[in-house]
DNA sequence: TAACCTACCAAACACTTGTTAGGGAAGGAG
DNA sequence: CTCCTTCCCTAACAAGTGTTTGGTAGGTTA
């Protein structure tokens, strides 16, 4: 009997979808079971609690995210190229784990305080550090404007990237790479039309 | 006996704070009562349901927001000035109604579907319309780049502005106007240092 | 065939939820 | 003083919550 753990994945994906749509607390285990086509009690054959499902969803997302982020950071690109790569990987991650990102975005704020979800705080710290360092390097090397408040800029960039999970739909008319390009163009070059008139490309 | 409705307002502010911190569904009426210094049942002397509190919080926020937005739109400024004014008013609104904005940001997605909160959808439409029109005017008059995807830009701007409610703390080191200026500088001029070297001011 | 496993159901569990009913203390109004 | 209103408490309610327990259908293994 081998083809077993497929059902588990299926249920977990369903749970992620419902969590993302309704919010974790507003979601009942009966609702999840319903959507997955079994009864509430049967969920506990696969998982040992509702919280465990949430935990597993968030961990899978963060693990994959950090594999990609670490690859980018290890490449030691210039600050502008690093920023471009991080943004692009973020939108790709939204494409793959839309539900998980939406959940993270909505719930991580108060989950962070629970001991079980302490790793969220850790991830957040690494995240902030990577971005701040990149922005500061850019200011130092002259790639970015020197009058930037890097902390504010970090928040703006972070928010805009991740909130996209709330409206992005995979298979829509924009690929993740296209969205990343548009976004980078906005944040790097600005929206205003300039005298010199050098719009991108 | 006149000094009555002050307590009501006090309780409502407390509720907003707790809703914002924990999420609406995760918040119990006993928790609200606790924070406000009375017992759960006593809340029903002032309000007729937990949902009513949420409703009143969101309505108060949106009503005030639209007074300000309408004033800006009625002034018939140029597209760039309109965008600047809208962003500034948004950050001011976050300064005044931080909790309400955070709740709106977190919950409006699924509340919109309930009939009682249908006005959220209406507000969202007006909001989108105002922003899209401004961006399109800017592209048409040459104030903004002509290669903008206005719809994507709208989403970026909208998200970045409102998510600020999740990290902004009134009385911090940045005034709403200062944040607005920094943000506008980023979104209008971009982060990249240019050949011409015209950073703002 | 018999033993065994996985995936599920049926039914109940203890607990928490939002909400209600009835009463009481405080204070202004007559 | 008495009446009345405001604000709150005590105590309970029914409904819904996450979870457990015991059992069973059906395929796999021996």
C-alpha cells in the first residue's frame, strides 16, 4: 500500500484554501472536512489538530521561501540585482503558495506570540535583515538614492510584495515574472514622467 | 444624566483595539469586556451584538474617510496633486483610525459577502474608481509614465498605503505627513539613483 | 483463508461561544 | 422621600467548537 500520503497533501491544500479565504479562527474543522470530502473526526486520522495543519502549511511555505532567498543571497549580486531577484522570487512564491502567503499575511501578527509559532518571528528577523542590508548596500554604492529612509522603504517594499497574495490568482493574465517586472519598474524608476523621458526599455 | 455616551465610545475604541490585534473571529466578547472593565453580558446594554460593534467601527472609519476623499476629489486638482493629496489623507486616516483600518484590511475580504456589510463592496468600488481615474488622467496628461499598467499600479499603491496600518504607531517618530512624503517620493521618483541625479527637493 | 492495515464514519465528549433574563446600586428629577 | 433611568452584575442558555473513542469496509499481505 504505497499511494497513501497523497490524500494527506490534498486535505492540507484544501485546508490552506479555506484558511486563506475565511481566516484561521473563523474556519471550523467541519468546514475543512466538508470541502475535502470527509467528516470532521476523520481529519484526525491524518493530523493531530487544527493547529498542526496551520503549522505545517506555514512551515512548508517558509522552508521553500528560504531555499530560494538563500540562493539569491549566496550569489552575492549587486544591491540592485539582489533587490530585483528577491522581488521576483517573492512573486514566484506567491504564485506557488498563494494560500499560504495569504494566511501568513493575515495571521502571523498574533501567531508570532505563541511559542509554537515562534519561528515566525525568527523568519521575520532574517527577512528584515536581508532586505535592510540590500537597501543599505545600494545607498552606500550609489545604486539607490542617498536620501532614502531605508527602514520606511523596506516596509513599503515588503508590504506591497506580500499583499499581492490577496488579489493574485494563478493562471491570470499576468505571470509572476511580469508582475515583478512592473513592480520593480515602479519602485526603481518611479511613476512620474521625467524631463529626460527615459522610461524603461 | 447627560455624560452618558462617553462610556459607549470608550468601549467601542477598546473593542476596535482588540479586534485589530487578534482578529475579529478570534476575539471573544469576554475579552473585550475584560479590556473595557466590565462583564461580558453588560456589553449588551450598549450594543446589541458583537457584529454591531464591528459594523459601527467600520462605518465610522469609512464615513470619515469619504468626507476627506470627497473634499480632495472635489478640488479638481491635477492628477499628480490629486494622488499626493489622496495618499496624504490616507496616512492621516491611519493616524486617526489605526485600529479600524487594520480591521478593515484584515476582514473586509470575507465580510464583503455578508449582506450586512455590503457597503464595504460599494466603498471599495468608489475607491478603485477614484484611484484609477486619477492614474489614467495622469497618463493622459503626461504627468505619469505612459507605459504604466494602471490597474497593477493601483493595486500596488492601495496595498502599500493601507497595510501601513499594521506597523504604524501614532506618536512614533514619523508623522503621517512625513510618511506620506517619503512614500510619495518613492512611488513618484523611484528608488534608483539617476544619471541626472535630481533627487527630490 | 486469515490477519492486518489504512482511511473513513458515527456518535459522543467537554468546553467555549454569543446572547438573554432578572435584579440591584447609584443618582438625578419630581 | 419616592420614582425612574442608567449602568452594571449574576447566572444561565442553546448552539457550536475542537477532539476522542470505537467500530467498519475494503484492499494488501502472508
